[in-house]
């Protein structure tokens, strides 16, 4: 009796442990799950926590919902002018609809990658095909991938239940046969820009020189005008002084001016004057000469 009772207890505990093990399951914070009954989804997008299922008839599929990285193969694309570029890129993607993801890939990440990669390749091919080489080189890589990221995200949300978080280009290379032509074109473009900058600089220099010359002429004209004004004022003041002096003693003033005239006339050697002796020029010389009786 005791042995049978012990066996029943042990059997009951074992059955309870098996039932608990196969009835309870845990979904982690980084996961989402779906509940299946004979392969058919009966409960979608199960959130993190402890949950219950019916053993044997129901199964649980869990999916990692963290952002995953798909490092795509290096591909060769043609630009708008049919020039080749070699592009190395990667994709950040994330499961957002566990049910759609399970139906499209059976929950297999490798199948998901095989479905995502050709769509990324097609989107990049279309994007590079609508741009010429100059635009690809000049445009920022982040801006270059905005369109493909949005298009792929919309498409794959519906098809696979995954979100395309980001598409990034790691490197864009040119084939050797294209590199030389591109570098020559870039050199020519830079030389053209340099000529334009030089022309603009020369034009600005000419404008500055013209303004400086104009200001110089204006300043010289103003200075000349000022000097003539001052000279006129000086001459007028000198004439006024002479006039005042003359009015004080006309005889002395006339005598003084005659002396200055004699000095200026006889200055130097070999000077000759042809004048009438009775001219008023010799007035004071005559008056200064001694008479015959003396």
C-alpha cells in the first residue's frame, strides 16, 4: 500500500511537471511570438511575459525583434549615362509583424535574408540608374539612400512583415576604366571653377581700383579747390595789407617798391635795360644823383 501510494505521488508529480513544462512558456523582452495549432496561427504578436498553451496541439514560434544587419554583396550598377559603379552596402532590418513574417519565411532568418537581398539590390540598381556619375559623387550618401530606404520599408512591411530601418552605402568605387575619365572630368571642372573665381577676383579688384581712383580724383579736386580758395584769400589779404600800407605813407611805399624793382632788375651779371632816361623808373635815381655844382 505504501509503495503503491508513493508511486502514485511520484507519477502525479512527474505528470504535473511535464504539464507545466509543456503548458507554460516565456517570451523575452527582445522577442515576439505566435501560437500555432497544427501549423495554423491562432494567436498573433504575443508580447513578452509568461504565457500558457495547450500541450501537444499547440506550439509556439518565437522571433528576435532586435534590429538585425544584412551585409549585402558588393554589386556593380550602371548610372544614368551607362557608367559602372561598384557599391558595397548593408541593410538594417527588424521583424515587426510576427504573423506575416512566419507566413512568408516559416520563421527562418536565412529565408528572410534570401528574400530581402534581391529587393535591396533592385532598389539600389534603380536609384543609381536614375542619377549621373556627378550627382552620385557630389550627393551625400545618407541623402542618396533616403529614397531606397523608404521604398523598401513600404514594400517589405507588406510582403515579409519586416521594417527596413536603414540602408547604408559603405563604399562607392569606380572601375579602373572609368576612374581616369572621371578624374579628368573632375580636374577640368575644378580648373573651370578656379578660372571663374579668378575672373570674379579680377573683376572685384578692378572695381576696388576704380573706386579708389575715383576717390583719389575727388580728394585731389577738393584739395586743389581748397588750396585755390586759401591762395585767393591770402592774395586778397596781402592786397589789403599793401593797400593799408600804401594809404599810410604813399611816398614811402612808392620808394620801397622802386628799390625792390631796382634790385630785381640789376641782379646778376650782364643785365641790360633799354629805357628812356626820362622814364619814371629812374625817378628816385635821379633825385639821388649829385648836382653839377656840388
